[in-house]
């Protein structure tokens, strides 16, 4: 006896096979994305590069495929979540241009996160600028999606129609959207950050399958970020003077060489200050080395708090400090040095004895690239010599190299 299947049954079987092939292809693509991201994250320990790899995987049209993504990390000192990187087009038209370019050029995810691409990471974007000032306190508060996701330690998907409930949320005030997903980044023991993603431009609904893949990526990403943070902590410690918590002599040499190269490339001046505490041996002999250490620490704090973000404040050695002032002319350098000198004169450093205030003065030497020299070693030697001239000329003053005393 021969049994013939009906045409409907055969069509249904063919349809089921097509569905299975499509599902298999989707799974293969997802595994490929996770594989490429995992491999790329193993090539570096630099936090910025790792964050870029993660967000490219989240937003790339050949990755998971969200339109925009923001990565927040925990700031332990301020007990808050702060935005550290964001990737996404500026408009629907911009998004379409990017996706069309990637498709027509045949770029794969591994091409977008290759080592040469990681060297070209942009410091900022319009999306990042819109959220970079946002700091979310870790304490649980009403209508705070990020704090809620952080404390739950689980992915949070806010569907269309639900988003209106959170119209007062601080994130949504600067990141308007109609549907989003928040996924925690977990280290070995705790949540260290969050990634937020949406599909504001193509309006593709976020599915449970999208979230599952996103969570798998975030699990890898959290460990990579934690390892990077530990690495940066070790590197920072190796470059830092343990007493004053300033850059040490070795890192000073490295930074000065880099900044001279930048000055050469950009055609900008650079000024170096060498600062020495006057009569420091006498201070130690009179009040003891503990008071001397307190003076060094408080002077270090004063110098740091009085410097710009682009400056490098270093402990050169003993009671001598150095300040690298990028993009600073001789004249501007003298103004900065004089402001520092006056602040130090007025500052009360310690009370080594009851009702006795301890004040100090400093002698400052100054040399400028390229006006005085184009050599790193000579720049240091000229600024150092100028500092000694200021000291021998009476202390508590500034001397520009070539004996210009102010």
C-alpha cells in the first residue's frame, strides 16, 4: 500500500524546514558575533579599546544590530554610574548611510574592530556629548531605570507603551526613545556597569532573543572590563609616587617626551616648571621627618588642585616637583608659576607644634619648548638650572632660563 502525502502537508514541511534554516543561520550569526568580540577583547587591556569593541558589537549592523548604545561604569569614589562611551548615528539618514556603506563595502564585524581600527577611536560623539554629564547615584530612587537595573543585577526591557511611565527618568530626559533594553555588566562578584541600547531609527522591536544574545555579550564584556580596570590600576600604581600620589620621575620622563612630540606636531609651545621647597632640610631637622612628609603631601595636593586637566604634576625627586604645561607659552607659564608661588606662600601646611602654623616657600625654574630648546633633556636641565638660580638669588621667586628672574 502506498500512502501519498497531501500537498498541504508537503508545503507545511517545506515551510518548517525554511524556518529551521533561518533560525540556524541566525544562531550561527550570533555565535560568530560573540566569537569575534571575544577574540578582539583578548587583544588589548586598554579600557577605551575594550569599550569600543563592546559597543561596536552591540550597534554594528553586522553585529547584534541595535541602533544606539551607551556604556556606563560605576564610579566608586562618587558612588554613581557615569557614561564612559556611546556609539550611534546622529539621525535616521546618518544611520542609513552607515549601514549602506558597511553593506556595500562588505565589511564584517571583525573588520570594524580590527587592531588598526582601535587606534582610530574618536574621543567623543554627539550621542556621548548628550549624556556625558549624567551621573546616576547608586542609591535606589523612584523612576530611575539605571539604578533599578543596577540593583536588580538583571536585564531590563522597557517596551513601547511602558516608557511613558518613566518620563521623569534622568536618562530619558537626555536620551529620548520609545523602547530600550538595559543589561548589567558583571565582574567576578558584582555589577560594575550597564549598557543601554535601543532601535530609535529603524524602529525594530526588541525581542527576547535579542536580549538573550545581548546578555551573553555583556557577560563576556563585564569580565574583560574588570580585567582592564585591574590592569590600569597596576599601571597607574607603577607610575605613581607612593607618598605624594603624583606621577613619579619615570612617568614624568615618558610624558614630557610625548608632549614634546605633540608640540612639535601641532606647532604649539610647551612650558616646564621645576619647583623646589626652600629650606626643606632645615624644616626636617626642626620639626621632624613626619612633618616633612605632611608638607610634601599637602604641596602635592595643592599643585594638583591648581593645575589644568591637560597638565602633568610630578614628583621629580626628594623635595623637588615638576609641572608639564602643554600648549603654554613662556609668558603664560610665568603667570601660572607666579599664581602657584603665591598660593604656596599663603597656605598653612601643618601644625607641628601647638598654635604654631607652618608656612613654606618655593623656588621655581621655567623653560619653554621650542623657545629655549627643542631637546627634552636640555629642557629639563635649563628649567632645573633656572630653579637653582632662583634659589641662590634669594628663594621664593621664579627664574626663567637664561637668568630672567621675576
